[in-house]
C-alpha cells in the first residue's frame, strides 16, 4: 500500500506568496526569504529584504471526502479541508515602509487574487506595524511587519480498496433443525 499524499503543500503557498512579493517590490528573488532558517545569516540590509514565516494552519471547514466516480476501478479517496494559513511578512531596510504599504494594499485587491492563483487566495491581512530590530552591532534596524491570511484547500489522497463486483450464492440451510 502506498502512502498518503497532499497537494498543494505549504511550499506551494510560500512560493506563490514569494512570487507576489517579488512582483510588487521588484526585489531580487534572493532577497525574499523564508524565515527561521538555522545557521543562515540574515541577508545584507542594502537594498533590504523580506522574510516570510508561517505561523498557523487553521481549519475553516470540515472534511469533504470524494472518489473518482467516473473510473470503473476507483483506487483513491480524496479528503479536502479548506484551511487558513497565516504568514508573518517582515520587511527590512530603508524601503521597508513602502514595501509593507504596497504589499498590504495589493494583497487586499483583485491583483493579489490573480497573483496567488491557482493554489491559494488572499483572505485578509493586518495593517503593517513598525517592529524595530536590534542588530548584533547594537543598532536598530528598520522592520515593518504584518500578518497575511491565505486561504487554500489541501487535499489528502489515500489509497483505498473498493468493491467493484459482488458474487453471491445460496446458503445451504438444513431442512430441519435439531431440538
């Protein structure tokens, strides 16, 4: 029996969000990173960078089970559940207030919907807030932060055994029953 699979995965959602950020800000893809990587230094502050960190995956519905009813021999069960995925977006550098403003504005627009399709859609985002950061040199770095809520529907596919034919016969019952 093969293992279960899920699609889309969190990497697909983070890639879509990262592409949206690159398209809006004009930053090089290397300057849009995933947060919380161990043993990896933060990118240089010039021209700045943006870090995305996954926070929560919150179910928004109950499961929906389905099978491929068009197949004469269905072998998989699909279980889908609408989910809200919250991502903290941190903008670092001199341009961080402008980037945060552009991103929060366009995330709330049809432009954001088109950019994140087809695997996910923007739900809402918080207003950006200034969150200064102390560097190793004891200097304040400018950081603007907001949380973006993204909706998607991960579908888990599991191997399933189905009965597609049935044979039946008569049960041999004695004519009389003992007392």
